């Protein structure tokens, strides 16, 4: 029996509608409009596309959207000064500095300068520590999106055995922490894991985030398991063009998994949706208001 396809595009559209509804309530009942500031340094084409998409989605949700596009030669001091101004701006509830930044700027120093309460990317070391100790934190958008889809699929995740393939600070580690918080038994697997297929085959939930195209095959998967594919890899086609594939061999794994996210159209659309959700959450926390139900970790 073929696996259920988890439609990330439809799920993300639903999240964005819920965010928009909460924004409307905040404006009408409290006179508060969530604000997101995105900072882009330089002219990275992919980053420019992301920034445009984020700005469009922010406005569609009824939020205040601010974009700061800085020249590639902008000094680290000037960037830090901008972040300081945004930290003090009460109309801005979320700050996102689009990575990568030019080589002459220390990305870690930039991320550390953002007020943790406005860190809607969830990368600040304070938020990393809060998440790791099970406290209220701003959570990275991609793992939060994965968690939302898993909760939708399973209801309670308590007692599930989960394997996260990949140990990055952006996806793998925070994903594992979120699953632990939801009472899963979690293994973080990676390139040095002995008998990786055997480890993965025990899991009720598999989250693949390693950046290796089609690495996970049906032989690795426990029948009926839920597979979340975070990978986005561009590979060549026979006609000389390219196409996007995940870390999971979708056609193969679909024959045995219970549910699976496709690439594209799975986890990807959830990232911007969760950025909007995080901005609303940050706004509510700053004003001591009720957080949006079902849109937080």
C-alpha cells in the first residue's frame, strides 16, 4: 500500500491562514500589529529570492514588513548598529539576518547581537540553551514545521521512537530536542553512526536532514513509519537539466512508509509559514498576550 503523502504546501497555507487570523485579532482587540524586519547584506541571488518571499508572506498575513538591504561592503560595526536599532524598535517583534553574510562579517557575532526575544530564526545561543533544557524558547523554523506536521499526523508523539539523520545546529539538533520535549525516544544519527540503516529501521518517525540526495531507501524504513524529508538537493537529469530531490528516495520509500513528505512541496513551504508563526509568538510574548494555539512548540 502506498504511503500517505503529507502535503506541506497545503499545510503551510493553513498555518498562514491561522497566523493571519491571529494577527487580525491582535490588531482589532489590542491595537498591536506584529512586525518583522529582514536584513540582507550583499547581493546573493538565492538570498534575494528568500527575502522577497518572506516580505510578501509577511504583508499577506497583515503584519508590518521591513526590509534592510545593505551593500556587500557594509562594515560589521554598521550591521551591528542596525541590529541594535531594531532591538530597540518597539514596532519590530522579529529580526532575521539572512545568511550567509559576507566573509568580513562574523555571523556568530551578528546572531548573538539580536535580542533573543526577537530571534525568530531561533539561532541565538540563549534560545538554543532554553530549547535544550526544555524551556520556552524561540524555535528554528524548519524543525518547528516538521514538528507541526508530525503532531498533525500522529496526535500525541509520546512513546514514539524517532531517528533524526543529521546533527546540524539549524535542523538536526533542535529537531531532536523538540521530539524529546514531546516525549519521543530520540536517536541522532550521522555519517559516523555504525549500521545507520539498522538504526533507522527501528524508528516510528524518521527525519532526514543530511544533504545527500536519495540516501534513505526502503530497506532502511520500518513498515508504516512516518518519514519527514528535510533535504533539498539539486541533481542533474539525463536531458542536461536539473531537478530537486530530497535525502529520501521518495519513490522507493513510499512503498513501505505510512506517511511521507515529498520534495519539493513538503517541508520547504513550512519554513516561511513558521517564520510568520514565530513572529506572532514573539509579539504575543512581548506584550503578555495569549500565544497562537497550535503554532508554537
